[in-house]
C-alpha cells in the first residue's frame, strides 16, 4: 500500500468535484442531518477557524487529491493527503490517547482469509486492511456541509489490485455509522491509482468553500 | 515410471492436472441475495442518468459525439426497448441480485459462479474451471463470456464477447470491442466490485469504477423483468431512428446549469477523472471555448479500432451457429453450411483461395456431398469458390429425373442458385466468372424443404447490388445475410451495380422483420453476416440505426445545398468511424459517404426510393 496514490474520480463525480449546498442526494440523512446541511454557512466555518470540517476522516478520502502512504513506525501506517494537508495515522497496536481531532483515532488490522473447514488444502490467504475510526470531531462528509457527528464511527477496508497492464489501484470501501445524522449505515467506495512518484503532489490548506 | 515422476513433479509444484477434473479453486464465498447500495452515484442507476452528464467518464471524442446525438426518445425504437445490461453497468440496476455456485455433482469442484440480475433478467456465468474464451468470430451477448480466478480474498473476473451496451444509460456507450475486468471483494455483508473497462473504440483510457452490493437478509420475491417490445408511436415508419444532428442537442447545457457544473466537466473525458481538472476549469473563458470545441467533429478522420474477428491465418475455422447450421470463416466472405440427411446446403463459397480446405471442412460436417449453393452476391469474395465447391458436390434431385434426359450434366456437381443479376453480372465479366448460378430468380422468394427444415431465399435488390439475397434456415432459425450486414465495415454499397442506401436500410428492416430474440435482445434468430462475427438481431438493429442516422444527417445537408465535398468535410460518420471506418483499403469511409450521397441525390442511375 505504500507509495503515492491519486484519486480516480468516477464515483460521486458531481458531489466530489463540484458540490453545491443542499445537494445531499444519496446520503441517508435524517431530518436533523438535512437541517444542518441546509444551514451550511462556509463563511461561518471560516470565521470559526474550522475550514477543515470537510477534511476529516469520513470526507478526506473522497476529496479529489493525492495521498502518500508510508510506515511511520512498525505499528503505524501514515496516510498524508495533499488536499487540506491532512495526516491520518492508522495504529496496529493498542490505541492510547489518540483521537479527538479531525482524523480521530484509527485502529488497523490485517484481515486474513482463513483456511476454512475440514480438509481444506489451501493455506490462509492475504486479505484486506481493516481500519475503524472513532473519536472524530464533527465535520462534513462532502464539501457542501453534509454533516457527520462526533458520535460517528467509520469502518474502512483497503484492497490493492493490479491489472494486466501493470496499473495498480487501491480500492477503499467505507461504512459510516452515525446515529446523530444518518438513518442507516452509509456504504460507499472510492479508488486510487498508484503513481510512480510524487508528481502532482501539492499540499494545500483547507478551504471552507 | 516417467509418467509417475512427472505427476509427482506437478503436485510438488502445486499444479494439479486440469483435465478432466478442472483446477481446484476456492476462495471467498459470495453466494446469497444482494441489492445495490444507493449511497453513491445517486440517480445514475438503470435507465437514469441526466442527459449530457458525462463527467468522470473517460469517453473519447467519438463517444461524446455518439452520446450527444442520442435522445432519450431513441428508446422508442423497437429493438432498443428491451436491451440488456453489460458489465460493469450490470451492477448499477436497482433490482435484486443473486449469486450462487455451480459445482460438479460428483467432484464438488467449482465449475462456475453465477450472477443473476433482476433487471433485464441478466444471467452471468463466470467459469472457474480454466476453460478458454471463445474465438473472436463467436456471438456476443449482453453479459458476455466470463472467466474467473481467486487471488487471495479477491475474485477477479474477465469478460469478453460483449454487445454494445451502456457505460451510462444517457447515451454514453460501451462498444462491442470492450473487455471488462472486475474485482470482487467481500467484507462482512458488503461486496465491493471494482470494474475496469477497456474499450478501444469508445474510451481514451480504461474506465474504472466501483459499485457496492449489500446482502439481503431475506430472499426477496421479485426476480423477473417482463419486457416485451412493441410499437410506441403509431404510424411511425421502421426507418425512423430519433437522433440529434451534431451541434444541435437541445439539452447540452441543462445538466450543467442545473447543477452548477462547468460544461467542460459535464462533457466528460479522461481529464475529468483527475483532481487536476479542478485547476483547468478555474479559467472560465478557456474552459468554455474548450467545451464548445467538443460539440462538433474535429481532428482527422478516424479508422476503426475494432479487431477483425476473421482469423485470416490460412485455415478454415468452423463455428456451430444453431440447429443444423455452421459458419465457415477464413476465406473471404463467411460461408454458411446446413447439414442433414440430404446433401449439404451452402450459402456463398468464399474467395476461392482455400476452397480445398472448405471442401474438407464441409466433409467433416456432412456425410453427403454439397447439393445446393446460394450466392448472395456476385462479388468475388462470395463466389470465388463456386467452381471447386460445385465440382465437389452433386445434386441427386436431378439425376434420373425427368430433366436429366435433356441435360447431359444434370446432377453432376452441386446446383448453384442465385438472383438472375448475379448470373448476368458474372457472365458479363471479362473473362466471365466461373460457375455462375444456373438456377435463378428475379423478385419472388425461392423456397426449399431441405435437410428437414424450410429454407427460404429472399431477393433483396438494390441494397449492396441489384442481385442481393438472404437465406433463412427456418427450423435452425439462422439467417445468412451476405454483405447486407457485416460487423466489420460500413456497408459496401456498390452504387455502380445497383446498390443504394435506402435499399440497404430496407433490406436490414426486412431481416429484422424475420428475427425473434429469446430474451431482452439476446439469442433467438442467429445471423451469419457477410463478414465478421456471428450475431443476433441486436447488431443488425444497431447497424440499421447507424445507417438511418447517417442518412438523415447527409439528407439534411443535401437539402441545405451541401456538395459532396462539403458533406465529407462535415464528417457525418464521425461517431461511428472508430468502429466501422477505414482511411485506406478497398472500402474507405469517404467511399461510403460518396455512396450515401449518390444514393440520396439520385446520382446512382437509380431513382432513390421514397
């Protein structure tokens, strides 16, 4: 998974590229969630120093941009996003006082496909990376004020596939559970193409709008 | 002993012998009932998707023109009403889905994984037993031919032999040259499908996209999708296909304006999939100019990017089509062979370069000699093998009959049947072509009951030439069309020899009046084209639609006084050239446009049909 990855924006293109206020199609918002989304005021976020509300964990991976994934240490995988200059830390060990920022606390584990039942001749096979993130500051799912709350929990699965022509993609499946603003878990996916290097890597500050 | 050692060696390497058991595969279990999650790409499922919403799709210029000329009313055309869904679009439909395994009952080895989608009742078989994909000249379907393999927890499925379908059902097409790779991974009760579409015809680079399926805890009741095409607008002629002329789509700005999206983005293209696109549209004037340039044909004329499915390897290849009918390919035009208790019945004889191999192939299919040959045309790639194939056969219906006393050669050799104009034009050549039809007709159908089925021969004049015919094997339900329909090029309308665009369109409609599909434009009556791969009615209808659309474009230009050169310069075929065009060779796009122009202006020597 390590290296530079670029968003391939084919899912939710309109909402990721050109989000508009009140356009929350597809998001299972409850009435309170819609009320908050309809009241979005980016100027107010700017004034409050909360320009990064759309760059928290539930939103950052869907913002078009580039991502740099490295090992910070043996137990911590680091994901840097150039959009908003954000850093996520995925902890394979026990969580200790992490969290409560935009990126919350992320616990990671490799999921190994088990051998299965009796008589199975095939050994355990590599699986996905599972990441569960909690303790996030309330923020936005999209850059148009569609909200998630501090009660939200995000479960992510990362898988890598390589095509016959050598193109390698990181496929991210996300399940967001938020009893405050969502009527049901919201499951989405996004994907990223691996880059040979840092071409296009342009860290930029958060923008409220 | 060597055999034992070899087998041990294979097992040590983990490579089990594949026959007859097939490979031992196992992996993630995807079985169950599923439904698509609707949290992303809201509104883009099934027949939805706003007009001119192409953002995030790597469509090329030709594909964009194709989409811009597509009005939603195209779906009123009979054959468009029940079209199936190609993967990966297959997974975007809103209905119920089921996945299950097909295992050998005796070994319990995994033979295939099956996908069923309620919308269009599409059933996909993903073979897991290592079998190869069919040859290029085999039929295509909406679900294609799929093989799969496990890689860790991921199932990778490769699909070929797809029909023309949708990338998005708002006119963004996926061509019949597309191949699709899908990666399936299951997490708890979620399946993520990552599709990679490679389409040399309509995409500038691979189109990649995810879709999500959620497991349904209870098996639903609704699994069927009743679709039966019918007349939608009374009195409409069967050569009417709705389309927008280039640059005249009235909905171009609608989606962009409504959603505050730059038109350059709404028009799509590979650049719109990149984060860097946001910087490009920040300069509004430049973006507007760039978007306007995308609404009309530009750049140089394109040639087809489709591979010729004919092997052209010096061998004759045989494909069972249906019932008693086979297709022989590899020597010029395709040859249809019907077999049974009587002598073989052939349609066309190819170019004549591989006639001995054609005769050998027929002998393997039929214990009896060739009895009848129908020539669908006098063109040399259809009649080149007449002499040899006729000589190899016999027509026992004549030998010893009343007539045999009048002709010394009665029954010696196969009987060649064709339109009178085929005979006339072959005899008028200098030197005369060998073995012209001896059994001819003019306007009425010829019919025979041969090899246990009715066989009808229909003259369809003034399509490719003035001597065209098609042959319908009614019980096998196979139609050999000659060059009236091909999958490889624009129709070779031979204006000098009586061909015309309107005759060609009428001939295609005649064929479509005789075809019946099994379900949702798949299967049923099978078509052996003059050149290219076996099809069913879908491809014939698509070909007809294309010709009607091109006709209407050229006709409109003629009405406004355009000369032939002006028509050519406007590139009225720009959206189809990437599939059927040629810039070199015996039948170029320019020649085709000339034939269209001449047909419509009456410069053919014929009176254009109204």
